[in-house]
C-alpha cells in the first residue's frame, strides 16, 4: 500500500491544489478517445511523439499499466474571471505543467519505473522533432491521459476525485502509476 499521506504532501509541495488515490483497475483505454484525437480539435494529432498516433496503440498502453495497482491523481484547479478568461486558462495549464514536472522528478527517485500521464501535448521543446528525427528527450516525454485513451472525467469519478470544481473554474488532471 502506498504512503498516501506522504504522496499528498508531495503533491501539495509541488504546487497542486487537488489530489486523490488512483486505483489502476479503474483505467479504461477507449478507442473512442483516440477517435476524438483524430478529429484534431487541439491541432496536435500527428504532430508530436507524445500524441497519437506516435505515442503508441491502446494495446501498448494496456500492456504498460500491467503490474501497477496503485497511483495518485493530481490536479490544478484555476479560478477564472469568467468562462472566456483565456489568461486564467493558460496560467492554470502552465501551473499544472510545472507542478507535474516537479513531482515527477521527485517520484522518479523512489519509483524509477513509474508511469506518468499528464495534461496536453508535450511542450518540452519549442518545436517537436516529430516525425523527421527521434524524440530529443525520450526519458522526459509524457503523454497526456487523453492521448493514452482515457476519459479524464471517468477516471476522476471512478476514484472519487472531483472533476468539476465549480462555476468559473478550470481543472487540469494528470496521474502517476507507482506500484
Ligand atoms: S521531448 Fe521534444 S521531441 Fe520529444 S515529444 Fe516532447 S517536444 Fe517532441
């Protein structure tokens, strides 16, 4: 059993403002999510090593989680002035990315084989090398939960973690599979 008290403290220190336990058996990798990626609303489909189709088939994702039973869900909840508060949305996304990197670096020391699934496309390089050259930092590439085929709201609900944090808020979610 993971030491959740310690993990939640680390989540707080890393800058997250919401967290919860993750039961890995609740993860469902769905082809419908991949179909939504292919519609390319975000503009990143087939543009990054961290996004579909380059990030791997759903069967590969399922194989990767084999052997894990427990993990932690981490969230950044941003308070917006209104639903059109683009600056607030961007700020929350940036905070999520920074907190995720901080926590990931600490966790890797204790759990070198952890699996991390983040939020949005990989932004490590100003321009991704995909598809002409291999990824510059394959050990630091993190795919989003959606890119892996997960419905984030379903994962949260199944684990008793809020997904909707109230009016004029935005929530970014990631997770670490640890043991
Ligand atoms: S680390 Fe760089 S090259 Fe690799 S997926 Fe991210 S942006 Fe692309």
